[in-house]
C-alpha cells in the first residue's frame, strides 16, 4: 500500500504569504502535483506544521489543495498549528481525518501528540504516554508505527536538535517494550533521515516548503521541496524521498 508523507507546509491565510522569502503555498502545489502522479497512491500522512500563522483560512487552503489528491489524509498537529482551529476546519472535509489509531496496509498507525503550546520543542505528557502504551498493547498482530511531529532522536542539525522531543527516554522505553512497533514517523526537521535505534527505525520526512541545511546551527536554507513515499506490506516497508 502506497502512502505519502507530507509535512511542514507552513501556510498562511493569504496564498501569497512567505516564510523566509519562500512562497509556501506555491511550493505545496508543486509537491502535490508530483505526488498526484504517483501510481497507486492510497493515503497521506500529514505530520504537522500545516499552518504558519495558525489561521483558519490557512487550514482551508491546505484542505482545498490536499483534496485534489483524491485520497484520505490522516493528520496530526505540529508546534506551529492551532490544534483547535485545525480540528474545526478539517472536520468540514470528509477526507481529512485526525490520526489516532488506524489500520492500513496490514499495519497499525498510532498518532501521538508531541506538541506543547507556545514552544518549538516537543514533549509527550504522562497521559499521552499512557494512551500510547494502551494503543500499542491493543495493536493487531501486524507491525505498528507511531506518527508524531517532533523527532525523538537527534539528527545532527543543531538548529533542529535544540527543539526536538524533550525527555524522549520515556517514549523510547514504551517504544522498545512493544515488539509490534517497528517504525516511528515524524516531521519537524525539514529534511530526510532514516535512523535505526534499538530495533526500531525513525523515518523523518522533508518539508513541502524548504529544507534546513543539514548540520546548520543557524538559519541556512536548502531550497528544495519534497515528500516521502512509503510502500507498506505485512512483512515490512520501503521508503523513498522525492524532491521537486
């Protein structure tokens, strides 16, 4: 089953809005045009930072653009999102569905909220961590994947590692205790990474707007737009990154 990961759209209420002089809406349209040409695409994982200005209008723009793919879009919020506004707007579109627990392609996907209001860095609270444990315990017999916004492992780019998932040890304790869990998917980094850790793999997807230059300590932009394409099967998965 082919599933695209889209992340870090950073849209504004105005289609002409720019982030660091980059037209984020135009970049999204380019990325979506490429994703629409993928044969057999069946779903999208939308992994946060859909908005930059937290406006309802930005979420409507995202919904209208994503609807052109004609597939279900399963979303989580990022640190730049207003979760309540996002949920209100997306509830008006049947194809946009909040990711909690989802059976897809022989896998169980579990959404986790890693965001803290007003902060760039992430944290998984005690209640959310307990929900994760319960959902992992209740996962089916096939493999499971956790989907969150913040990266729970350092990626070697200080600009981003300064605002990764804080206090990640309890998350990894829950993850490594679950034999079914094979994969963790996140956004936030504005770059692609595949990192193995204690029998699990962290897959980090590129932003649709632009990337941060790998290894940067300050604002340095890698001016590419991209997405990831997963192919899930009961026995595992493959993934490739597409830059456009």
